[in-house]
């Protein structure tokens, strides 16, 4: 009879363990739906870029950028040095502000990504950046 109880306990423990091992994978699957599902991507929030009308400041755009690295090591370096990437973007945008478009609240994300890909790629030595994307670009309210 003692053997039967331990066998029953073993079966219950096995079922609980099997169910418990499924829980982390369920949680992980839920996390995969977002932008950060790719381990090579790094989300950098709080990037601010000036918009100019000729030589005059017209507005600012606040955005989050997603940087895609060519490998895991590069992504880890990007994660630990996000401030250097932000700094490189801000310095380049200060030298060459994004031009004001028509209508005045239009921000060309594709043009920004094309122009700033070399800047982000050159911000950290030894990191190959393959792509940048802009999320949540919003103009400063006046």
C-alpha cells in the first residue's frame, strides 16, 4: 500500500512538474509578440531630434528608435551603451537638423532612418548595425 501512495504521489508530482515547465514557455510566447521578440534588436526610448525651417528651429520630434544589430555581441554592446547612440544621433541632428516638411506635422520616418543609419552604425566601434526603425514619433506640442 505504501508503494501505491508513492506511485500516486509521483504521478501527481510529474503532472505538476510538466505543467510548471510549460508556464515559462507560455510567458515567453506572450513576450514574443512585441518589438523586442528579436534578440538582435535594441529599443532606445527618449530620442529627441530638432526640426528646422531653413536655419531656424521649427519644432522637436520625440521618438523611440529600434536598432537591429548583425549579431548577439553587437546587440549586447548596444544595450549597455544606449546613451552613446542617443548622443551620436543628437549631435548629428544638431549639425544637420531634419527639415520641416509640408504639412508641418509630417515626419518622414523612412528618410530619417536612411540618413541616420550610418550615424548609429558609427556610434560604437565593432558593432555592425543593419537597420534602424522609428516608433512613436511625436512632435512637441505648442
